[in-house]
C-alpha cells in the first residue's frame, strides 16, 4: 500500500475513534438516503433467509437431505450419474414398493404395491420438475441479486463511509491542511454518495422483478400440486377398484385335508395296544450331542477391538449405491460418522454407509 493510502487509512481510523469515543459528530446524510439504505438492508436479509428456507422446503429433513446428498456425491465419483441433483424421497419409496411388490407376486397386496410404487416414481419425476423450475426461476435470480446487485451496493456504501471519515477528519483539521486537499476529499465523498444513491434507487425501483420471481415460485408449486393430485387420485381409484374386486369375489373357505387312516395293528397283541416296532439303536454317531448344535461362525473377518468398531444387530441389505451390507453378528470397522443417523465403515475391504440403528457400537469413534 502506498504512503498516501496508509495516511487515508489512518485518517479514517482516527475519525471513527473520534466519533465512537470522543462523541465527534460526522457529516449527516439526508433522510431519503437513510430510508433507502434501510430498505436495501431489509431486502438483503429477506432474500438470504427466503433462499435458505426454500432450499430446506425442497428437502425438509436435514438427516434425509444429508444422506441423499452423500449418495449422490458417491454416485458422481463412481461415474454412475451424469445429471446433477439428488434422488427424491418419493422415488426411493416407489422403488422399494415395486421391489417388494414383485417379490410378493400376484396377490392383492403385491399388485397394490406395484401400483403405488409406479405412482410414487411419477411423483418423484414431478418433484424433479418442481425443483428445476424453482431453481431456475426463483433461487438463481435471487442468488444473482445477492451476489451482484446487493454486493455492489454494499461495496459502494463501504466506500462512501470511508470517504466520509476521510472528509470529516480533514474538515476537522481545516486550516492546518491545504484547502485543495479538503476540497478533493469533499468531491470524492459527494461522488461516492451519488453512486451509492443511484445503485440503491435502481434496486428499489425494480423490486417488481422480485415479485415476478415470487410469482414464478407459486406457479411452479401450483403446477406440482395439480399433477400430484392427479397422480394420487388415479392411484386412489386403482386401490379402491382392487378393494371392490376383492370384496366381490367369493371367499375361499378353509377345508382341512382328510386325515390319513390310522392302522391299529394286529388284534392279538398281548397288550391290546398299538403294534410295537423295534426302536432304532442309538449310536454315538447318531445320538444328539451338544457339540452337534449348529454354531454360527462369523461370515466376515473381525477387526481388532482396539480401533473404532461396531457389531451388527440385524441383517442390512443395501438399497442404494454407497451403502454397506452386512449380516447379524458382523463386526464393522468405523471410519466416520455422517450424522446422528448414519455411519461410514469398512467390512472385508468394502467401504460404505449404514444406519446407526442396525448396529451396537463397541469402540466409539474419537471425539
């Protein structure tokens, strides 16, 4: 920084201390300027908060959002997806319903699950359209407003404040410094005030653009809900039709199978009872021994318990890319905690994510 620049910084700091500590009075800005500055500040805060709330609305559950984002990141790294975005919760539910519906086969519940699963996947596609529409027509314009116009206004206001402090410091020393230096400080202050005032005026006069963006958000929501209602109405009608058809079919009554005739044996049995057949000899090889009980041996290698690890309480079948499958009793090495619901670990050289509720922590991760 040049000597002149250092002097200006000193002048500004000295004037600010005089105003804050010594009670010196700075140059007053007119009421219209202050009112515009206040409105711009309110606009900036509103845009920032609305942006954050809108993103939360698109994926409201923080734990679910973290999991979906993580899965999408893993898929991108592996080259399994080409388009940006995250899997919708409706789509994951639909895939689960379809998978189990196919497993159930031709049955009332299985067929209903297939219907519901297809509808959930359609809802996911509609939700994708909503997300894209909201991002393009609402989030992106507001982010552009934050990153360009509002940022530029804040830059002009900061520059104006610096020139005001410089001018007030030199005005206070009038007579001790050249008049030309004071005149130049005044001109720079007036110039910065005009630039800041113009930029704020332009923003406030074009606030209809923000109204238009808000209208685009509402239109996208309306379109989404119309399509969602249509999909759910069709699904509800299908399920009701299945219930009517099932109710109209005659119920099959349970008929026990005929019992096998029981042979009482020869009547001349001395004990008058059932014929006695020779009992098979019990040998040591065929007798029941405690050592013959099936013992479940761990199907995977166990890590040493001097490192963070956990034990599987139930079988976990991975449903998404990046998840780690295991069986009850497996001991998994912990490598990271994604959030309060998900861990990352390794088992037999495989790394992946799994839910905390499926395991018991043996050695916790270091804090």
